[in-house]
C-alpha cells in the first residue's frame, strides 16, 4: 500500500520543517482527458508561491485588473468557486486546494464556462494565507472544511486562532468571511473562535441568517451530500472590522 504521508512530503531541498497536511492530495487516477486538462491548463492558471517570492504580487495575476479579489480555501470540486466566478466576471478569484482530483474538476468547469477570472493555488491553504499580502481580499470562503470530529484530532482543523489571524490580515476592512459546516461540534468551534476574534463581527441577526444559504452563495458538493444524508448545514457570515476601529485586530489584526 502506498504511504500517503510519504507522498505528502513536499519535494525540494531540506529546509525548516513544514507543517503536516491533513488532507489527501491524490484520489482515483484521473481519466486521460482530465489528466491532459490538468497538464494544459493548471500551469497557466497556477499561482506558484516559490516563483512569486516571499509575497506574491497579485497585480498582474489576471489578464485585466479585477475590481476586487475573492479567495476560497479548500474549494473541493470547485462548484461554489466556479459559480461565483461566472456570476462576477469583474472579480478575480483565487482558490486553494490540495486534492488534485478536485482541482481537475474545477479546471473542467473553468474550461467549459470559459472563465478567465480564476487562479489556483495547488497546495496547503495555510501556506498561501501566510504568504498573501495584507488587506488584499474583499471576501474569503472556507466552506465545509474537514470537521476532524475526534477531540484528539481537533488541532487538524483548518480554522484555528492563528488561521483566523491570517484571514483577518488578508481581508480588507469591511471584507467578508464566509464559513459553513454541517458538523454541530465544528459549528460550536467556529463560532467560539470567530466571535472571540477581535477582527470579526458575526453578521447574523435572526436564525434564518445561519440556517438558510444566502441567495448569492451557490451550493457546493459537500453541502449537497450533507443535505442528502439529512444533515443541517449552517452558513456563517462575518464582517472584517475596520482596522481603525478600537479592538479590531489582535491588537489591530495586522501582524499575527
Ligand atoms: C470536506 S471538503 C469540502 C469541499 C468544498 N468546500 C465543498 O463544500 O464541497 C474539504 C476540502 O478541503 C480541502 N483541504 C483540506 N485541508 C486543506 C488545506 N490545508 N489547504 C487547502 N485545501 C484543504 C480538502 O482537500 C477538501 O477538498
């Protein structure tokens, strides 16, 4: 049997130890057409952090300068990302995903719809977040992240206080963070961590605000699966407080 931990070791020269990735990079072998698509399209649409230097320049990433940048971490098969990108051609979308089969699905959607406003980071979204410049994004989505339900695995959850620090850093003032889960325990965790974070203000005013998916929030594959098995997803929207406001960061959320 292949040892996935071995596969997940990044190639390259020895350096400082990298954090452990708790997601699969590979699934079933790609069908030949998908494999060709990955080979043809991914290099053109990839954000390569190693080539970009310590802080990637996001200007010039797209053919025309977008009116705003949105980020999605762990986009899965890319349904939500591709639908958002199709609905907002003026916005530039950056998606991070580790699972190559998911990336191939997003590439197929990009190809079919002729989307020109999507770029992909193939790798750990936490590495991307650390490298991205301050206040670059108007919106960030982390939808149905892996719940890691066992208590001893909770450190594997992508939403940790330090991730929220980085999310607060890369979001511009008034920007929006969107989170979703169908796992009641992860929901409690998400709400505890985000409401405790000084940069985020939960936008919900009534139960429907978290029980019903907003109309401008397309469904994702994981959400469909959750609904099909009778689970109840929750949709959370947070506003990134203005940096000038008192207590809006940690302290000011500028430098985690
Ligand atoms: C439960 S799936 C949800 C996928 C999608 N957001 C949806 O709603 O259908 C979680 C996704 O996060 C990805 N993932 C897990 N850890 C990640 C990380 N550190 N960086 C980027 N993607 C990650 C997984 O590969 C998987 O596709």
